[in-house]
C-alpha cells in the first residue's frame, strides 16, 4: 500500500467500524423496544377497593397504554396471591415484581419505615409529598430498603384520616382503658400506652371483627372507604380528627432486579405512571370523602364526635415519646427523623401564615362540624 494512501485507508476503516457499531446499537435498541415484560403486582387491599385499591389498577392501565403493551401488570388483591401483610416479602423474593401497600406494615423488618407512612401529629399529604420529592425523603426511604433488594416510589396518599369508629362514646381518656382496637403503626403504639389493646389485621377483616365484638373500635381510612366497608353497621360513633394519621402515604415497592431488567424507557414509563397515581389517589379521596360523610351522617344516622381535648393532649404527649424512641432505634432512623422533623418545622412556619391562616380566615367561627 502506498504510504500516501494509508491515512485514507485508516479513515475508511474507522468510518466503517463506527457505522457497524451504530447499526449494532440501533439493532440492540430496536430489540429492547420489541421485548415484552409481564409483571405481577400484589397489594394489601381488597381487589378493586375504592381509592387505595383503584390506585394499582390505574397504574397497570397507564403502564400498558404508555408502553403500547410492552409492559403489562396483573394486579392481585390481598389474599389472591399472597396475604396483605406479606406484600413486602413477595416483592423482595421475586414472587411478584411490584407491590402496593403502606410502609408501617413492615415495622418488624424495618422499624424506621413507619416514618414514611404516617407520624402522629406529623405532616399531612401535601407536606409529606414535598419532603419526599424535594426534601430528601425518597433518598432516605430507598436507603432504608436497600438491604431488602427493593426500590420504592410514593404511590398515593389518603389525606387526613378520621379518628376511628367506636362502639361506645369516648368522653375522656378513662373510656379508652381496656378497649380492643385495630390501629396500625405509631398511632397504635400511642393508643397502647393509653390503655388500648391494639390488634393488627388487614382491611378485609375489619368489618367482621368489629361486628362480632372481636374488637371494640377501629380506624380504617376515611368516610369514602369506611362507607364502602359498611363500618357504620358495626359501630355507632365516628370520631375525628385523625391525629394518628394526618395522612398515610402509600408505596409502590419494586423488585430491584426486575427494575434493572427493564429498558430505560420502560423504567421512565413506570416511574411517571406512579407519579400520576400518587396525585390521583389523593385527589379522589379529597373529592369522595365529602359526599360519603354526608351519607353516613344524614342517611345512616352516624354519631359524629370530636375526640375530647384531654384525649388529644395525652395522645400528643405519648406521640412525642414514641417518635423519639423510634428515632433512637438505629443510626439511619436518627437521620430520617432529623430530616423529617427539620422539614416539618420549616413547613409549619410557612403554613402558619399560608394554609392555616387562610383556613382561619375562611372559617372564623372555628370547628362547627357537629
């Protein structure tokens, strides 16, 4: 070969190699776009249950539509594939690729997970979403789940819940002594310290347990879901406010290996769809609870009661102790608590002159629910 033509030959070879690499890359991309994935999603809720149970169904529909059928998700209600309290394990061990639940159910595995579901007298849904997405909360939540081989995305919120259903009037702290009540998470621990025997059970067991007398009281979510469960048929007294759960943030937990196998565009579709569901679930609760409460009070003669001040005061006192003890349970729990409480302090200061000030201006006569 003539020495003068050598650079030309090298350039042509380089161009051909680049072209082959480009074609190979395009082929791999096309192959990835043609690959189909079939996932299972287990939940802690009855199949198609209003609100929280509809969130997973919406997620499956959105993902199927956005991916043009390349990623489909079959949704299983509690007990259909695994029991409601075994959702986390099912996703961690690969029985299902995806789960929908609430993180306080896993307090036996990761006690600090309770910070991400509901903290008594803590942040509401608006504030929690802000902390999770813009205050470092999601990073801490995923760090907490790292050892279990799952990722987490926030996938809905209940908003401020109700205080619960009771089969007798609660006029003071003394009236709580000896009651058997279904209440999960940190709120349940607070009530336990106030003399209440806490019983844990999935939602699908609540009505029969309350009706049979196996429990004397329960909290579930709020009027929309409580009406759907028919809890007014098993207890007469309905208390507010839901100090124990200023919101519950629902979670989508994803098997890490399954997530890593998805092409980048399907990962983006899944996370975007979950973000949609997160907003949609809260919007639905905000809309539906209004009418459901009117139905409960006006059509079913439910006795709506405000929790007495002494009960709220003692609950607040015990809550401080319970949360502080959880914060001391591990180094990571301490960091989560510090991040959570610092954000709550800041958002409370702002909301005092924005949200709360507006509510006070809008309703200058105060609490007139009864």
